[in-house]
C-alpha cells in the first residue's frame, strides 16, 4: 500500500510542481484522488500503470483538480478492454460537470464509467468491500467540495507457523478460523486466537480544498495519516479565509487535535518557491509533518 503525489501545486502548475492529483495503490488497485492537468503524464513519469485505476475521487470541480480527466479517460479506453469499469465519485453537480467535460472534445468512450454524486450529511461511508471502506464529508469551499478517507478494515491475519503446529493446511479449516470460528482438529479445539492475530483498522484522510471547519476534524479523527492542503503560511490567514483555503498552521492544528500519526502537506501556492517554510511553521504545532513534492512515494506499513 502506497501513496504517490502526482501534483502538489495549487491553482496553477509551476516549473517544479504540477497541479493536484494523488494516486493510492492498495494491493495493486489504483484509487486516484483528483486529476489536474497533466495527470496522465505524471502517472507515466512516476512509473505507475494507469490501467490499474478503478476508482476516481473528485474533491470539487475547479479546473486545477479535474482538467486532466478527458485525456486520462481517453488513454484508459484506448489501451484497455472494452467495457472496463471505472467508479467516479464527486460532490453535487458532478454528473452535469462530467457530461460537459466528456462532450468537450471528440473521442469514442469505451469505458463503463459509473458516476455517483455525494451529498454527505456528516461523515458518511459511501463505498465498502471486505477489505476497505471509503468515507466522505462535505467541506467548506467556494464550490461544493468533498473530503475523503480511506479506511483499511480490521482483519484477522493467520500465522502459518502456528497453523502448521496444529497440523492445519490451507483449506476450509483456515477459512473458518479466518471468519473467527473455532475448529476441531482431531481431539483438539483450535481457537482463532491460537493461530492468528487481529490487525487494527487504519485510516488515511485527505483534506482539500476548504477553509478550516469542524468537518476537517471529523474527517481526520483517528487517522494514521492526514494529507492536507496548505496553500498559505499563517501570515496570509486573511487570504486563506477570503478564498476558503487552509494555512500550514491550521492543517497542523487539525492533525494535533485529532491525534493523527502523521501529517503531509500539499497544494501549495505558487508564491512559495521553497515549501520548507510551510513545514517549519506546521512543526511548531505538530512535529510529525512533512511537505509533499511531485513524485514523492510514501510506503504505508499497514
């Protein structure tokens, strides 16, 4: 499981930073968060396989977050089997904006794209499978905007060495133990706790674009990692409030108050040639923080 930052600039690309996009790889499945201009090129340069993308999460429909969609989807369609399914989620208005985007140029769409609009009242789980769930909450920006969390569910991890000690091989007995049931092996009752351990759930939260609001805290509560916009330093808090963005100080405040494990800042104003000054500001509030850069890869050990 890893994160790859494909673009870390806010509003416009710079010489060193592309606009917003993050790739989350979970067991070979790709989840793309936003798709700013040039995202498909960034995917190639990062050595990723775009064909693994199955889910696209759109925070909002400002151009720096979505203007790479047409090119990416055209490429996916050109090099995949017909009918490849993509799930695309976004805020209210997503279906209209998406249709307008797809009709803005001429190409034959061979993808099966399922578009879902989200209007969560509070923190809401909008998708889940056996291994993880996706959560959403409404943020406070100049247009409808969604913050997302990826939650890896609690799971039982089998210990092959202990299974062998009880003479249990792969098969139905392991399946029953995996489900939390005890099994009879000869004259001995083997409990799940004898041959396995529970891995706790883990959570990554993504906060962009928004002014500081209660929803930021609700979304980040219990997160191992918070990825947050930090458009400005705190001396420009008045500008952040005017344009409904967050400062590095505010992002650190959220991470500190919810007890997050780590904070990664992204979505920087082009006025900052060096983002180390935003990192230093955030560290005054929350020590375990770093600034993302384009093509930064974060291995998640959970």
